[in-house]
């Protein structure tokens, strides 16, 4: 094998390599198009690194195994697509409630239900946030290139460990199956979970008050500490607790631990926005259409910029609001019927027009569709 | 030199259309410092129905990852040829196997016995590599040596596979001189 600076690889391969670079050593999953290459590559690579790969009976078992492995102290992940992600929602709630770090890759395909198995879509934006019931926050990141598949997977693990939370890597068929040159560089930062330093009898796995970032240390199952994971309302020790003030405290915590750390969690990328009179705001594969449209529009003298939402949840309301304040109009291309546009509408002032470009025929939005909207707007 | 090449390898699943695109992209990014993107489309069947890979090779960063205005379309099966021939405009080269019934098209059509060449080169399954050889020879999209290196990387440790694929590729390189 020749030593090459850039590897021409699929997004799904880069996601796997990103997970391994971040220190993940456990994968449990059930293969599903268009995410199967993550399972395939993980099954080869994890044993090489002393890790473990398990093909489970279904996606319900997959996320249960991932939660268990992470609770035992090993960075863990799974990968799936819409139908599997739907099955995972119940146990995703367990990970939220138990504050268990893990990474769930959803390579989105056309839905609902089985949908078009090999075709792309971006229809799981709201599901990533609200698929599991009850009030809670979540982190979701969305890559738009093979390099970002690698980089954001590492970031997903770091955020999962830092904030004791499941993190969704919301990729899509285009990006997951796309091949592109990427560099699997050494991660700049690898975050390990905070472990307890107190005497084992004093350890309370959910006692976040007074902790840095309001995140309690997490001891591994099988260590000298006792850790309880309880899907029912529980107190600081993890014992079932039906007290109303306790429910209020913890449900607010599942939400506020993300809100209080928005500046750290939220990442957006800006392109040519300084003098922009119009903005394209988008995410995932549609960023590629948007960037091409931006260049075409600039050639025609239309002052356009692009805001890429790298973090989808928590939603970058402040960053979006700032752009909406600056420009006359915002175009939101997305391969769904307006899930991101709806969030933008919440912070879009009346002077700023908001247009969606939406496709659900499993075809990528072309740059020309976006350009046509911009030309129409700029007349 | 052209800044961006847009190429489609089309045919049916099982013909190695993704592999051809992968080798082309790997040759460009790994050995020539160029940018390359490959996307694909196929059905739920593992083989036998329409499939394609879109390859873009460029000296600058590539935004949109699908082919919008193809320079070359390679059609290795009738289903793919019938899809593209009526759609293509002037300025596109349509390379197809001589087993396919020709149709009128605005594209510049090149008909070659690709399957026959593959068979004669000792690997009937190598039609994808033959067509890649013709593409490289006709366009100079990447250097011949870059593809040879990409083949050696792809099949590292599998000498027979390297030999068969190199034979197919080089038969494609020579094809127009036959």
C-alpha cells in the first residue's frame, strides 16, 4: 500500500475511522442501507484495535447493547437509517434519562417507514430532536463532506462524553455514500468522561449541582462505585423517586445542560456572508447544492452568502437570527418539507423573506433550483 | 487543461461501475493532488438493474457532487444507453459497448467492442476497467500510471486480481489503436 496524503473514501468509512480515532471500541448494530458500510468496516477494524463488534438481532437490541457497553466504561456507537432509528427511539430515551454517552449515526434515507431504501432524504431532523418522548435536549451534528464525516464523528464522541448524552450524527445517503478525498488526521482533542474521585459510599451518579458544566461524574459498571440507570424518575443516587420537585429538577436538567453550554456545542460555518443581501441557510448534503448556487449567483452579481448549520440540535437560533437581521431574504434548501425552515421562522424578522426549496423525490436539490429562487428574489 | 471533468459510468449493478469510479477518483486524489468526488445511484437489487456512478475530477474544490453536464457518459448495458442517448446534448461523448443497439443522440457516439476486448484480455468481468482505460487514453483525465497505482492499492495483497485488472485496463488503453 502506497502512503497517500488523502484517502479517496466514502463518508461511511470516514465516520467509522472518526469513531475509532475518538477512542470508540464497541459497536452494536443491525446493518441497514445506506449505513451498512459503517457496520462492515467496524466489524473489521474494531477487532484489530482490541475492540468489539456485535451484530444484534435488531435496532432495539443494538442501542440497548451500546448503552450497556458505554455504562461499562467503553466509548460506544451504532449506525442505522430511518427505520432502525425509529426502533431505537425508546431506548434513546433511556440514554437521555440515564445520561449515558453514546453516538448514534443516522444515515438518512427516504421515508416514512421503509421508504426508498437506497435513496437520500433529510427528513429526520425533527425525529432526532423529538423522536423519543418527553422533554429533553439532544445534540445532533450534520456533515456535508467526507472530511466532516471524520471530524464531526470525533466531535460527536467528545460532546457525548463531556455532556453525558447520546449524540446523533445526522448524515444522509448522499454524504454517507459519497467518495471524496479526506485526511484521517490525529484528533486535536479527545475528551474522556469525568470519573468520580470521592469515596465509593459518597458517589451519586446524577448529582450534577456544583459540577463543572453541571455534569456529574460517571463511574463504570463493575467498578468500585455503584451506578444505577433508571428509566423512571430518579434522584441523585439513581433510586426511583416520584417527588414532584425532583421531577422538575431533572427534566429541566435534561434540557438546560445543553442550553447553558450552547456556545461550546453549537458550530456553524459562514461563507461570503460579510456583504450578503441574501443568505442560503442549510445543512448536510444540501450545503453542497448551496455552495454551488452561491458561486453561480455571485457570478451574476447577486450578493449571496451561506450559513452551514453543522450543529442542528441545539438549534443555532442566535446565529440564524443574526443573519436574518442582516439580509433581505433567506433561502432554505432541504430534502424534506421544511423542517429546518420552521426553526428559522421562529427567529426570522418580518423584513426578511423566507423561502424554502424542498424536494422529497429523493433527488438532490440542484444549484440551479436555488439560483432561480435567488434571481427571482433579487429582481 | 480542462478544469473540471464530469464522467458517468452507467450500466447494471454487478458490472463494477462503482469500482471504475473509485479507481478514477483515487488516481486523481491519491496520485495527482486533484479533487475528486464520486456519487452513485442504484436500486435495491444487488445486481441486474440500472446503476451508475458520477465522477467529478477537478483542479479546484468541488461543491455539487453529482454530474450536471457530463463530458463523457460510458454505457455498458442497454438499459443505461437507452436512458442517456436521448438526453445528452452536443459536447458530451457517449461511449458504449457494440452489443447495444444504437439510437440517435446529440452526443458524439463512440461504439467499441468493450466486452469482447475484456474477454480477450483474459477477464470477461473487466469491462469496467476496459472502459476506464479507453476514457483515460481518450481524455487524459488522469495519467495512466496513477490508475495503475490505484489498482495496486485497491487489490493490495491479491496478486491475481491486480494482474487481471491491470490487463483489462491496459487493453482499454490500447483499444482505439486496434
